């Protein structure tokens, strides 16, 4: 059984929850971290569900789940650091932004898309929001062809239609970054 590759945080203790990725790998995480995953939280909100139950996450790979758990663990830690002190809140916000930047900097385009699917399925709004911003940053000022490749979209315009569209909105193709 996996324990997501990291030691539990010293300030997060208590019950643990077992999460099973789509490839069968099981992660045992602290309750506070698991409850960041709204899909998992709703599972336990139902009456009669025991903490001994392994929660199946059929749409999340073990690779993505490990990164989601890492992100959620740090989010719980950072929330615990912040409080009524505005300076502490600002520092926690900066740390969270750093965590988010580090997570997407290391990810391939496919990895980010997989994390978006996981964050969406697990209903982690903050994570989904910053991942979508990261995709926006990656495709900003890129060519139509680049965006099509990024999202694996087929060009459904004929060459004539494509040329006509490009001529009608030529301004949209100015200042495009190299792919």
C-alpha cells in the first residue's frame, strides 16, 4: 500500500482515509487532506460509511492522485499557518502561489491536462482554477495550430475557409509567439 510518497505533516493528525486510484494503487492520507477532495468528502457525508472503507477513484491515475494529495496537504498546512494576522495571511498566500507555480512548472502539457481532469473529478475548485490559468498562460499568444495541437483538435475548415477566416481577422494573428 502506498502512502503517497511523503511523510504526514506533523500538524495534521487523526483519522486516515484510504483512496484507491484507477490503477489500483492505494493511498492512505490524513482525514483533513482527504476532505479537501469534495468528491471524497461527499462519500463520507453519507450515513454509515466507515473510515475503513477504501474510496475508489476510478477516474484518477495514481500519478495524478499523488500530486493532488501533495497539493492538498500543503493547502491544509498553509491554511493552518494563516489566521487573523494579515502578515501571516500574506505569507501563506505567497507560499500557496509558489506551490502552484512549482507544480505547473514541472508538468508537461499532458500532465497538466491529467491534473485538470483529476481536480475536476475530485471537485477541488482552487486547484482546478489555478490549473486552468496555467493552461491559459501556456496557450496565450500562441498560434491556432499550437492550440489545436495542445487540445488535440482537428481542423474542420477547408484550406479556403481557413484562408478566408485568417484574412477577415488578420489582426488576431499579429504578435503571435513562435510555437
